[in-house]
C-alpha cells in the first residue's frame, strides 16, 4: 500500500447461501484516481461497489481506508468521508437548495459556511435558477444534477456513482456525462463508477476494472482494455465483434503467422508455434478497398454481404471465407463507394491483431 492509496481490498469474498458473489484477491484505489467497474449482468459490479461504500459487509477478507483496517461494527465514520450517487436521485420532498444542503447539515458543517458551498455547486451544475423549486417538479436530468450537487458539495474523499444517468434520454445523458467528466478532471476527486455503457468510460475513467463472476479479470487503462482484452468476455464488452479461431503456424522477427480458415495473418503479438488462439480484431481497425488487390500485410479479398446502418457509419458484413465486420464510412473508402455484393479487399495492420488463448 502506498501513501496515496485511499481504499485497499485483500482476499475479499462475499457468499450468499452456497453462491459466491464476490471473490476479489486484490483491489486498490489511489488518490485522485477514477475507476470504472464494468462487466456482464450478474458479474458483481454493484455488489462490489456496495462493499467499497461499506453498505454491505463481506463474508471474509480485509478492507482498508487510508491504511486503517475497517471495523465493520462501526463503518459510519468512514462512510461520512464518502458520497454516493445512485440511478434514482432519491431527493427529499423540499426545494433544490435544501436538498443540496441536507448532507452538509447532517455531517455537522458550520451553518454559516453552508450557503456559499451550496451556491457554488448549484452554479457549477447549472441549476442555480432552480434553487427554490420543489424537487417533485424537476425533470430527470435536473434531478440528477441536484443529486450530483448534493454529493459533490460534501467534498468527499471518494465519490461513488452507480449508473446515475442510465434512465435519462440520450442527449441529457451525454450532456451530464461530459459535465461530470469536467468536474472529475478539475477537482481530481477520487471516484468509482459502475456502467454498462463502455462509451462513457474513456471520458470518466483512467482505470477500468472488469468483473466476471465476482472476480476482477482485468484492470488496466481504457485503451489497454479496449485494444488488449484478456478474454472473450472482455472483448465482447468493449466492442470487439471479430473473434476468429486460428492457430499460430510460424514466427519470425517478432511477428507471428496465424492460420485462420483459408488465410494467414500477421500479428505483432508473441505465441508459441502450434498454439490455438482466438484472433480479436476491432471493426474500426479494418480498411476496405474497392476491387481485389493487395494493400500490404493482412490483405485478403472478400465480398460485402450486408451493409447495416450504425450511427453515421455503416457496419459492413464481409465474407472472406469467414464473416468479418468492418466499420466504414462509404464516402471515405479508398477506391470508391462500398456497395453490397461488391468485390473488395480488406486490410488491417499486424499491430491491430490481438491474440488470446481459445
């Protein structure tokens, strides 16, 4: 444990009946760090957050807060150093001002300091004009801004967020996510948040912890998790749609040759010859060229079987002996417009080919 470690977990487990919900060998949260917890449904994300928030006692293991071993008989003293924002705003039936001030009063802040603190966060979250409005008349986005202000005004040592924007419409969610990202960047508040939407992660977190069946299976930067997932589960979570069975058939000068169906691909990763692997390739890393020609390493011919709208781009389903999905903008494809049933060439760089064990 370093002097900057806020929360540290060792050999933590939580069992309900005969079912093990959590089995966390080690986890740490450093001062100023923003960590995203992601994973499939039922992976234990929210339960793990509840343990970190000291709202649920584990069956076994140790949890330390700033070096102190947490005494589960009296966790209130530690909880008072944290703040939480949940999916539901859980506002009091009073004005916006009194909702934001409520936590300060409960935690014993001096009365003469409260108005300035509340006004500051009402201003920062652009709800100062709502100060005297009753909470019951707020929209969903306004309610979550109040909930955020109520948490942030406490100046917590750790801020926990459990999918606070999941119920909001897309524009409101995007605006609040961007606002929260600015706040976390400016204040450097240590934070942990749960999300099912990986697109939020690069904005809000510098570290990602991926849970599966109650275990942390990967903890790394968002880019590392996105480009170097350690398993099929992680790859699926972060948008890797191409997972192709293959076998390493050669290696030379730091590059391996992988056989996949009728084709051989180069990868900058290392693996022993003869290893069965899963080739992971992100759709946006595949280039498409009109016609059949060679465009460097990992160029293979194919035919587009389907073009599916995907936001302002298209997902091209390519038949090249096995299906591949590429994310393309038809106006930017080298050699002309991409059309279904066209003969094309796909190409991807060896450093974009990630290999994991089958």
